[in-house]
């Protein structure tokens, strides 16, 4: 698959299908790879990508610090993830696109739309990540990583990362930069030499600013309330994708359509058709 260097970070991406452009921010938390649209949970069951590529040019990519994309140790925020997607569109010569996010990708899509409304035709927000338990889980996961750093040092994190293949979402000890550590020896060496106290401050700040509320993280609600972009919201219904999170987006987005269908009734027959019907009107 092709790779573009965006703001100094390699981005692995794929373009499939034909028709209007649809930039897709992958589900999967800190392991948001383009493959997740076909292999992960509800997305595998629904076959969304197979249906969407019949009518749209679908642009999927590994989010930075995920899959075969690169990364950089810095305090990550939603704007950093937006910059990657926006940069990819610019490299591909796309001025305006539909955006779709799955899971935590919804936070990036809404942040993108607030920052660059002129570039967004519409938003599909599929099973938004959020809710009280989601916030607690993310804080606990990053806290476990910092506890491991405090006991074993950053060189210990590198050593542990090299002994296994689990992503950060499955083994909190290895941290958010684990995929880059495993793939890039130079990155791993520089990571191991970082000042652990400064690193702890960075990750603590990242935890607080990324996951700062008991609903969908991302833009402030006052910014969403002023956003003049059509949106389709498809609710989730579990500890990481609370239905209340989807309802929050419905409340905040003036041009939202809420598909009030339980997860077990979101099928390959119904869900792709609902998304396609919404996109066709934009």
C-alpha cells in the first residue's frame, strides 16, 4: 500500500472504489488501522467498506502510531489526528470530502469539521466512543502504562514491546507508541533514552486533555452547536460506545440525523443502506 509523509510522519493509506471522496477515520482506539474496517467487531459483520466502495472513493489509512504508520513522541490531541487526515486529503488533491468515523474516529471527524468546515461535505458518526466507563478505561490504561514506566523505565517498555505483539489496547504496559517501537529501531532507541519524568508529564497531560469528559471527547459542545454540517449518527451500546454518547452528538449537532436502531438490528442489510442513503443526499 502507498505511504505519504504528512507533517514528518509516514502515513499508510489505501484508496478504493469510485465516486465522491469519503475519508474514513478508523475504529480501534489506539490501534486504529485501515484493516479494522474489514476485520473488527461490528464493522466486519456489517461489511460497510465493501458496500461504500461501490459508490464512493473510500480513503482509509492507519492513524499515526497505529499499524504501518509512523509516530512521534508528543502530547497527542485530537488536532494532531485531524492534521494527519487533512494532510492526506491535500496530498491526494481533494478539496472537499465526506467524512466517516468509527468508534474514536468520531471524535476526530467532529474536530475536523469544527476546524475545517469548508472541507467537509457531511459526517457519518458510527458508534461513537464515549461515556463514563470509556473515560475511566482510558485513564486506567494510560495510568497502568505510567506505572510500568515508573518501575521499569522506558528501556523496559522497549524490551517488553519487543517480546510480544499485543497492541496498547490489549496490554497497557507497552504504551501508545508500541507499534512504532516494534517497527522502527531508531525510534525505539530514542524512545528508550527519553527523560522518564518529562515523559510522565507528557502522558499525564495527554490523558487529561484527550479524555476530559463523560461523553464523546473532542470539540467543545459550543463549537458543535454552531456547526453547519449534516451528520448521520449511528449509536453503539456497550461500555466503550455508550448510547448516551450518540445522543449527546444528536443534541449538539444542529443538522444531525439520528438512526434510532439498536445495535443488534444494525445488519449488513440495513446499516450500509442507511449510510448510503444519507450520503446520496449530500
